[in-house]
C-alpha cells in the first residue's frame, strides 16, 4: 500500500500534459522553468519562477472507516503557467497564452478526472482550488504567470 499518491500523481500529470491536449507552443516541464527562452511553459509541481524551491503538492489523510485498513487522502498539486513574449506592449498576449493553457488543463481533467486509472487509489482530480494570476513588464518584454492547484481525492 502506498503512503501517499502525491508522488505518482505528479508524475502522471506531467505525462498527461506532455502527451497532448495543450496548445502546440507550450513546453511542459517537470519542476522549474529553467530555460531563458521566450515562450509559454507549464511547470508541473512548481509555483514560483523566481525561487529555487517550491511547494509541489500538499495533502491530508484520515482513516477510512473502522479498523485502520485504508485512508482517504485529499490535497492538491501546484502548477505554474508562464508566458513571456519579448514584447513590451504584449501583456494581453501573455495573459491570453496563459488562459489558453489553463483552459486546456481544465478540459483535460474534466474529460478524465481519474487520469485513466494510472494512479492506484486516485478517485478524481479537479482544476483550480487556487488560481493566482500575475503579470509584469521588464526589459525583456511582457510576462504573465498563473499559479494554480489541481485538487485530488484518493483512497489508499
């Protein structure tokens, strides 16, 4: 029996997002957005592009009935969309790119909330328990980020 599904869930989300269903221009990364190239990124298990450490997932567990034979786990996996376009007048363009990715993520999760049954014990996932949109202009152009959480429920 697994102690927690969060490890397998982060891996599965990365595989699902890497496998398609997102705009073709999106680069899916496991963890931090390390590239210095302009573009749009989806970072699975990452929340802050300006930090070398990030909270990837949170969870809580309770016993599932009498006898301590199984537990319920609920929590969330943190993801980050970052769009940087190099255009000093391009905030709307950056926001639109971020919105396209978050829309696609939500549609993928709605279509298959259990992620194909590939994570033992996972009951469901859902987009958006927390969503934080940030945007700024810099010498390198316009940037928009959206940190969001994917909620989950499991029986382990």
